[in-house]
């Protein structure tokens, strides 16, 4: 092992042992773990948590996790141990550990895509500055380190534990996060469609009122047709879409659904002229200046607006123009009638089936992060009543980790394949459609 790699491995292991501590019973099961066991036995007490600066948000997040999750993160991020090795240390089933690692990764990636590097840096910040040892101590420590790492070179199991090949591990945390994508066009922004649309923010703010007027006049809402189908193969970045150029390096790591979404947004951007692109930037700037609650409300209203076909949108704009030409007294009367409606009725005008689908999401899945709520509701909207029933019945047989894994699998699948995927997973746990 090169000197730099040896020093790094020693520092990472020492930082973890000082920060969390390894249970003696587990340490005894680790073959040739002499260095770590010696350090552990020299520490008074077990599982003492260090003190850290209140600003260290990563350490606060880590310290608030259950003990098993803290051990898992420390062993994986600092020690670089394989999941099989961690399962042996903790005496836990490998399948359950894999699910827990997946859930932890999704939770921490929502805070920062580079979470392994950030968490590793936070751990290393716990190490105190050590005074320079005396010459005799340096010689002694050097001989001890040489013996440890010489033993590692001839002990395949310990060598495998510290010198892992990430390609051999299904869920191996990378030593460093991939470089972030620096976009010239914010294709990955969740508000891209809102910024690119021509509908005014003011129209969206009174969308529930306009829908009420549409229904009062006997009109009906017609849903828009589905988006254009992407090319059969999106294995490489399309050369004719310049907005996708920054994604070339990250493209192979994206899911098919992510590629299709970026492709559709890039096509929309290429279709915009210079005036429309300038308007896009102005709308984005105006949106960012709004309070968070108002931004969330606009996103929800635009999602409802984008689900209408062109004829419905045109009718709503005509109703808005007619309202603007009405007298102040007429406008006041209509507004008073609308405000007199029950709150549930007004929410239902915007939601469509969203409340029922949100309730189904809470029933079928263990936990739905706020940033994925709209995507989860949309995937449920694309399924039929049969699949909804299967999800409800499966929820009674699956533990929370398995239900979250199912939700992640459905989000990653192509929309046309989701219904069949639900049936397959239901059959695997003995649930059949009525």
C-alpha cells in the first residue's frame, strides 16, 4: 500500500473509532483487526459521542440517527468496508442492510449530492491536533504501522476490507462525488416548465376562481395529451440539442426517465426564440424573489394548468378577459360568491384527484419526501384503480423499507411499464388483483 494511502486509511479508521467506538464483541469477530482493537481498548467507556460545533450540520444529522445507522455510515464512508463486511460486524442480515443503505443514501443525497465527501470531511474535523511525537515514539509507531500494513498485504480478507474495488460493490459509496453539472440552461430545475410557459403568474393565482366560473357555465376540463415519446435510444446525448452538452459526462449514470425528461426540456428550450428565452429568464428571476410558500403554491397551480389541453386553457383565458371587462360591482359580486364556497370545494377545484392520490401515497408508501410528493402523486395518477388496490393491499405485507424501495422503483420505471411492475411485485408477495 503506498504511504499516502496507508496514512489515509489509518486516519479514517482512527477518526471513526474516536468518534463512535466499535463494540468489543463485534471487534473480536474481525480477523487481524489488531490496530483498531488496540485503539478501542485504550479508550475509556464505549460509544461516547464527541462534542462538536453547533454549526456542523452533518455531524448533527449523523448524531441524530439510530446507532446502527451511525455505525453503517461510519464504516462505509470512513472505513470503506463492503456491505457484506458491515453485515458481519453488526450481525445483521445483508438484505436488510442493503435496504437501509439505500434509504440513507436517498435521504443524505437530498441534502447534498456530494454527501460522502461532506460527511467524511465532517468526521475528520473531529480529530484533535496531535503534538509531534518524540523520536523514539516515532520509531515505535513506524514499526507498528509497518507491521500492520505488511500483514494487510498478506491477509486477503483485511486487504479486501481496506482496498475495495468500487466496481465489485453494488452499493459502494464513491470515494468522491462526481463533479456537479454546471448547466447553461436550468433543465434540471423543477420549475423549468413553469418558467418556460407563457401563462402569467396572475392567471395561475386566480386559477381556482376561473375553474369555478368554467364549471358554473357548464364547461368541462379536458386533460392534455401525453408528452411526445422520446427516441428509442437515449444512450448518448443527442448532438442536435446544445442545452444537453453539460450533461455529457453524467449522462450514462442517469435513469431512462431522467434522460427522457431532460431531452424533452432541451427540445422545448431549442424551440424558444430570443424573446421567449429573455422572458424565461425574467420569469425565473421574478419567481425566485417570491416567498417560499407562494413559490410552492405557484408550482402546484401550474402543474394543474399544464394538465389541461389547449382548448381548456384558451377558454380559461377568455373567462379571465371577460372578467377584466366586467364592472367593478360585477367583479365584487362574483368574488364574494366564490369566497362563500367551502374551503374544501375551493381546494378541490385546483386539486382534481390530488387529495385522494396524496392519501393513497401516505397509505401505500412508508414516507414521501416533500421534494418528491408531486412526482409520486403523478405516478399514482397514471395507474388504474386495479393497481391502486394492489398497492393498498401490498402495504399491509411489506415493511417500511420495502415500501420505500417499491416507490423508488416505480419512480425510476418508464410510465407505460409501471402498471405491469405493480402487478409483478404484488404477485411476488402473494397479492392478486380482484
